[in-house]
C-alpha cells in the first residue's frame, strides 16, 4: 500500500503547455492502482496554440482518486490574435479535455478560430485553410480537440494529411497534401492550393534506409532524388 503526501512545485509540459504549478497532493492505493488526491494550482506559464503563445491566467488541476488517474481541468489562457483579445478555456478531464474559445469583442467561434489559425477573417481564407478550419471545429466540438488534422486523416482512410505553408518561390499558396501507401514500398502524395498550383510525388522505398523520390508540378518543375535515412 502507498500513503504519502507532499507540497511541491512541479513543471507541466506537453500538449502546448509550458507551465509551473504548486501541488498539494496525497498518494494512496497500491503500486498497481495508485490513487491521487488533492490539487495543483497555477503559478505561471503559457499555452502554445497554432504557433501563438497565450499566457495562462487561471489554472487548477483537481485529483479525486480516480483509477486510472483522470484529473479535472480548469485552465484559462489569454492572448492577442489579430487585434482581438482571445481566450482559450480548457475544462473536462485529462482524458477528455474540452477546449472552448471566446473573445473581446465577441466573435463566432468559426471566425475567432480562423483569425487565430490564419490571421485573417473566415471570408478571406483559402480552400485548404477552410478544410483545416472545418477539421479543427469538428474535432473541438467532438471533445477531442488536440489533433484535428490527424483525426480527419484517420476518418477518411489516408496515410498522410498535412497542411503545407505558402511558398513564394514556386507561386503556391497554403496547400493541402494527401498521401497513401500503394503497397509496402510505394507512397504517393498529391498537393494542391485550390488556386491553380498542383504537384504530385512518388516515393519508392528501395531498402529500409534508401528511397527514390520523384516529383512533378504544374509550374513545370520535375525532380528525381535519392533519400537516405539511417539511425546512428
């Protein structure tokens, strides 16, 4: 059996959090099924979301002896996004966090999330950005909320789904890339910005550490490369 108590400061990092907390907790139960009781209160920290830092203004994590451990969350982060004061609230439990957005002045969640993610109004975003926004909103409203792109990828049966930043050197806007394995050795990826730029690539894996890459695009670029990836 375990029966221990302590008051200490702990660092919490991960899922966008980089923070320091003051903990007053008691550990009981067995090594196979430990129970944690008590609270951890925010000392200071920030929350990284979509490449922007939000300062944590409120935070409490409450443990009530759940097995497995699943604390209740009450965390608020605030920051500026495109001249708007945005607030991110994280509630629910550790395994099922609920993320909500609000702002001053008040904006619909779709508009606010568009400004946080892309720095512009929902009426001005590109087609690939609209796909990313819809995936983020669907995931957040489903209560999962921390990896919307990966959830969408799994839902539609792709092996890879990613957002590619704009590249002025080739004249492409923000693009969406979808990829699928065709057997064990061949991987195909299609890229489009929805505004005229398209590209496709094929990867043929020769060995575990050597692959042949070919790519063509609508601007006439063609390439053929060898890629070496080896752990040392």
